[in-house]
């Protein structure tokens, strides 16, 4: 599904981002929004041909506006992912999601935008791990055994000297929530919320900061989330672009409500 939004929806989203940014500043917090491009934005050559009415999708319009007229930190790392695809596979071959490497590229853009150092890809040893599953395979009604194996990336040496302790609060297929502490991370409390695209990114952030509170968006209205939002110094929203209207807007509404009470 393409990210097509009406002007009224775009205005509502932008106003919500401005409201969040202003409130976080009053509370001595920082907020950042990062949208993962849809897979077809990075690999259009593997998509069916069709007439293109407008080559610029909603995320570009929003980014142009917030960059030029607001202080909101809003990332849409399409260009970075396109640049890296010459040497790397950044999305899972048989799946609509990006892989760990795609998530790492977005992670680095988030770290740079927040003013922190990040480890460039070329300084890391990245291993390939065979993978056969993909959420796109069932649409063809074909068994995955007929496909050549795809692969995922493993960042085995990413900050390997940083010891991370994780306490799982919820750990099911669609409901992940955890607290992590890192002995050598930057001295900030970070609250990270997102959809399934945020899952591989949280592994990196857990080694970047002293405290990371991570939850999938389905847990946002659980009681345990409130104290973690209030305790955070930095709030990161990481969603795929088709979820920019919902559930991202709902997540921002929840954070605004918690910080106002």
C-alpha cells in the first residue's frame, strides 16, 4: 500500500509533530521521528510496473516542511538506503521488512541527528546468516523450500565490549517490551517505540545508551509505559512510512498525554 495522504492529514501530522517537539523541550527532553521507507522505494526494479501519478510521496512533503519551517527532528533515510544498496542488501529478500543492516543505517542517521557518534558500516564485521522465511512468500502460495535461501546480517562485533543487561517485560510475536542497561553507553535514558521495523534497531540502541526502554506500539497504553516515558531524556519513534498516520499518531498522542499529566 502506497503512502498517499490528503493535505488535511499531512497538516494534522505536522501540527502533531510540532506539539510533541515543543512539549518535549519544556520537559527537557528530545524527540525524534524516523520513518522507514517502504521496500518498493528502495527496490522499485523488483516491483510491477504501473503508471506513476506523483513520484514524491507524503513522507518527502512532510520532511521538506519540517526541515524548513520547524525544529522537529524528522528522518526519512531513503537516500542513505539507496546509496548503500550498491554494496549491501538492505531489505529482506522475501520479506517486506528491512534487515538488520537497513535498520543499522537508520540507527546511524538517528544517532547523528541527536548529536552522537556512530560506528560506520565499514568499521564493522558483518556476517551473513541464512534465512528462508519471508512474509511475502505466502502471498504466492508457494512453499519456501523452492526458493534459494536468502540471508540476514549479524553484527557480531558491534560494541562487543559493551555489556548489556536486559529485563523482558513482554516478549511475544507482536508484543515486545524490555528494559536494558549498558555499562558503557551514553548517559541518557532513551524511550524507543515503533512497529516491527524498530525490532532490529533496538539491539543497537541497547548498546548506545545507559538505559533503553523499548516497546512495540501495541503496549503503549499499558501502565508500565507511563513511568518510562516520564523517565526518558530522549524519545525515538521508529515506524515504516505506511504507519505514519496510524499508529504513529496514536503513539505521539499517548506520549503527549503522559507528559502533560
